[in-house]
C-alpha cells in the first residue's frame, strides 16, 4: 500500500510528490493528463501584482507576501509562511542547477521580463535561458521569429516594447529545415535547434539584422534537453547575450521544468501514473480508504494512508460547475467556498479588472492543509489539499500561480514527512 | 472486489453512452497531445493528434468524404489520450476515422490479411515448420513486401512447433488443478498459435495460487480488424466472445487475459468503437482483467503467494502503450518488484513503435523503428549485464527483440520462474 497518493500532476502535486518521496515516503501520483506545467511560462511567479486591483508591479515579493499574510491570513501564503517559501525556492534552484538548467532570482526582487506580446511581466525565478531579457536594464534588443512558427510574431513584441520606450527591432528567419516540413510545433523546432548546422544557419540569417542590438530574444524554443548548450552556442555565434520569451502552449520551458521534477520524483522512488481520472472515493469512519480512477472497465481503487488533492481549481478541472449552478469538488465532494448564486459568478465585462468571483472559489483548509466543513472541522482525517484548489487566493491576477502551487506542495510534504 | 464498485455512484462512471466523437468538444487546443505523439515526432506525414481528431473530426460526416487521409498514419498507440488534460478520446476518434476511409475506398488485401491474425495463426499451425520457413526466408519476405506491402524486415512471429495452447491444455487435462476458486482464461491468438508457453506460465501461476483455470471457446478479440478499419468483421468476432463469455461474467467469474490488447478490446475498444451499449457487452467489460491487474488485486487483499525465489538479474521493463490504455497503472511493475534479486528498470519510452500491425506495413516500418528508438536506447543504457527484457504485449516484445537483439519475455514468465515453475531460457514449465 502507498503511504501517500497524490491526485494531480501539476506544479503542486509534483512538488509535494518529490518532497515526500525524498523524505522516504512511498508516494504515487495519479493524474488525468499533463496540465499546468505544459501551459505555464517556465518561470516561478511568487507575487507579481499586489494589491490585485491596482496596476502596481511588485518589485519585492517579500514585502508583498508579508502584506498578503497581514491582509488575508487565510491566503495559502498565510498557511505556508515566508520561511517555507524561501526553503522551497532554494530546493528548486538546487535541483534545477544539478540538472544543468539553472534558475535565477531572489525572493526579495522580481525580474521584469517581456511577454510574447511585448508587455512586461514580473516574475521571481527565471531560467538562465530568459534572464538576459530583463527589462530593468535598458539596452537595445532584437526580437527574432521563425516564419513557420505561427504562434510568435516578433513585430508585435518589438512594436509594443517601442511604445514603452524600449528600443527593439525585429527580424523573421526562414530556415531551410523548416521550409522542408509541412508541420512544425514548438517541441519539434526546439529539437531541431539542438543541431549545430541549424544553429549556424540561424545565426547567419540573424547577423545582418543585428544593428545596434545588444541582446537577442527568441520565442522559447531554443532546445529541449540541450537548451543551455544551444543558448551558449548562439551567444558565441552572435557575440551577444541571447534570451527566450515564453511563447504559446505547449510551453517548452514548462516542459523542461516538468522533466526535471518528474525525474526527481522517479529517482526518489516515487511513481507517476498518467491518463487516470479520479472520479470518486470510498469513505469509512471519517477517513478516505480508496480513491477511484476511471479505467477501460471498472473503476480502479487506489488504497493509501493519506491523500493529497492537487487537482487545481476551476481552471485545472478539480472544481466543476454545472448548469444548475452547483459548484463541486470532483473527487471527494468537499465543500467549496464559492459565490452562491450563479449570477454572481461573473462580472459583466470579460476583462473586468476585479476578476470574476467564480475563480476565487476553492477549498478552505486549516494550517495542516485539511479541507474544512462548514463548522470549521476537518472533513476527513487523512485528506489534504494544496495548490490552486485552495480558496482565498486569486493566483492568476496576483501572479502567484507557481508560488502558491509549489509552496503549498512543499510545506505539506514537509509536514507529512516529519510524522 | 465487486462490492467496492457498487459503493460508487454508478451514474459517475462512464459507460460508453455516447460516441467518442463528442469528446472533441472538450479540446482546449493546448497542443500537449501534439508534442507527446511519438509518430508526429518522427514523420512529417502525420501532423499530430490535435489536427486529426478534435480538428479534422469536426469535418467528418458519414455522408462526406474523409477530410484527411493522413489519419492512416496514426498508429493507435493512445499516448495522446494519456496526456490530454481534458479527456478527448483522440485515438478512438482516429480509429473511427480510419473506418470511414475504408468505407470510402475499400480495405487493401494487405490490411485484411493483417487483420486476420487468428486465421493466419490457424493455417500456419497446421504446418508450422513450413510456415516458419516462409516467414524467415528472405525471398518470400521480399515477395510479400512487393506484393502485399508487408515490410520484409518487420518482426513477424513464428508458429509454435509444439502444438497450440489448446492442444497442451487438453493434453494435460488430467494434471490440471480442480478447485472451488475458478478463473476464466482468455488466451488470445498469439498465445494460441505462437507462444503457448505464455498460457502455460499463466495457468501455472493461477494454479499455484489455488485457482482452477477454465478456458472457454473464444475467438480473436477483433482488435487487428478494428485498427485496420474492418468494423463489421470485428463486430462478428466480438459478438462470438460476448456469447461465449458473458455467462461466466454473469456468474461473477473473472475473465483474465495475458494479452494486453485482447483484454483492452474486451473491456473498452470493441464496445466503444462499435458503439455497443448493451448490458452483455458491459458486463463482459467489467468482468475482464489483465492478468497482472488481477494478481495485484489478490496481492493487495493479502491472497497472493509470495514464496518467490530470487531471480538475480537486471530487467528493463516496458509497460506497453496498449497496457497504459487500460489506465490501471503498472501492476506488472508492482509485482515484479516483489521478486528478490530482480532489479527492474522502468522504461518511460512512449511506444515501441509496432502498435499492433502498424509496423508490419512497408510504408510504416521505418516510422515504427524510429518511434521505437527511444525504447531501444533505454535498454542499451541499462548496460551490458542486461540479458533479457520484459513487456506485457506480444507484438511489442517481438519489436523489442528486433530493435535490441535481446530476448524479451512476458512478466508472467518471470513470475512463474520466481515461483520455481518455469524455465525462462527454454520458455517451458519445469515439470514438463
Ligand atoms: S494514437 Fe498515438 S500515433 Fe495516433 S495520434 Fe495518438 S499519440 Fe499519435
Ligand atoms: S491534449 Fe487534448 S485538449 Fe490539448 S490539444 Fe490535444 S486533444 Fe485538445
């Protein structure tokens, strides 16, 4: 029997699984499919905007996290505390550095990196692949796109940067290897760019456009496993720092991070099983004794001492709604904190600055991450919830998505490992 | 076991009540499947799952010609299903699309042949040595390549020269265990005609644990026909199996197979692709188990004997993609890990490439080998002490042997060997 079964393989589930396995726990992660890691930027946001209603960019996440905890002690950061956020960051940095894919940044200082549409986004940790794009230094840029990669338009990036007073030019390359193909996706392109001949052709096409540019930005497709080598080689050929800009899904930097975390879990003795959708649980005497996943035939029971719910909120599919206006947690049917009336789920305006109330729905938990019933008591003694399934947080608007997921996963795993 | 399922609100359990095509509405265009598809990664002839299923699927209609013939390059490995975060039944949508192509333009003789695994098995087993000679002879293989499009290098199986599995089962009837506890064994065509020793190992393991084995009349599960677009023929075969197995299912017997693709077909592929919603197909689906899935249940209930003797070896194990499509985890891995001395190395390769009969086809042979490279490389990196590999699916084992030059065995053979019942080298029971 497993000691810990984790439902969900996003950032929260992977972090919890890794840390628990590292402490010698027998861990299994079950997941419906790949998710958040393949959609996210590959950076670790701790907090980017606070207060969320303002447009104020957070420069120092430490101060912002402290403010969040004071304003809203129920916020996931309030459960975790600054020390565990710090500890999570250093554990993650160590693992990524050991994998030859370093992350850089400090909790007291956000980077300001360009997005794929040329806006500037604050983030706390960024892969070395991206940091030359930091906009707190002002040196001219060249943004390069690939003609066959339809998801990234360098002129959009450069135009928008120019509007913000940043000098940026753009260039579109048309590589022979891409011209020969009928289909291209970010992963295929990333793997092609690991070939030295392709790197040379790329550099040769860029050189005439370099002009006054002191650094060169690309969509985030500069290699999969060999990303750091690709970066160094391009820097050598171009004689300038090179950086990636996170582009559309599937996110190659997200996949690199996913790869590092899953490898870490497997080498710590944990197991990850994919394609398994959790559909229910067996409950006896205030405890959960099995979680069921759907299979090709009858539901399959996963028996375990403890269960960690890391299925994500409304966006991750861990909480669903139906046309009758019910908001449900799908695995254990835990009570969800949500606006009661369906008419209150959304504001009138799609891009309303206040965000839509439904996205704040989630589970209320205590300091041990146990979901609570209406009376404030743990619903089950052996069920825990982490990540964006939690209520009292607006991860998307706060830009705290990775931070909330990783920090809660880390903190819970440390707690469980200590017992 | 049955009890536990009743504890669930059955309304929550998907019962194939709507056509797989409807799941395409769930697609959020995240492209995760496109980057996971092992075929799209190695050939430009196939744009990838998202384009074939949720996208081209919108334009497929019974009365219209199929919008994209490239769907024929989908191997049906279901890696895409495994990673899709929203539950789109991509591989099944593609299989049904292939059916539409065959409706439009007919089924090539080659695909009919490859779909008739059982018939070929039967014919060959009358004259196995002659048939094997034909299959191993470069001249006849070149002719088959030219005439039918069956790749001359592809790893076709060899017929058993010691009789079929049923021959053995009948011959040894007097020695077979009689017991109150009974299981029904679905042997499948490969065990029947090519690898009867897999069935022997399974029977030995069942009996060692006190179960009497019933082998009822059965036919090919129909999967080779389903994946080659021959739905009508597959439907007849499936019906035969339902007719002959459903009484056992109704009585509460577990129906257990050693071929991961046969059991998957009984469980899900046939009902889903043929859109069968009747009670009997459903009962059969629920009664069907892969052998390690079933053994793991026995183990979790504390009922499995663990009197294993050590097997001192490093063993790369690949859970075939057809097995992963059962969505029951990796039960063979769970049990092999109990055997002392056995150092099991889990492969994370997506697919061996063969995907049933896909890699036998001349135009797809190289794609299959390129897909398999990930697995072959994994085996190589486990070092020179590796003497054998393990995989649950027969065609995958043949492909693995072809790609690594190492013998490959079914996990049940290792389990039987650890019980002291089976010789891994000779592939035969020890008492025979
Ligand atoms: S079944 Fe396999 S080959 Fe077919 S689309 Fe899915 S991943 Fe690709
Ligand atoms: S993984 Fe699923 S949701 Fe994503 S593009 Fe493919 S089919 Fe659509």
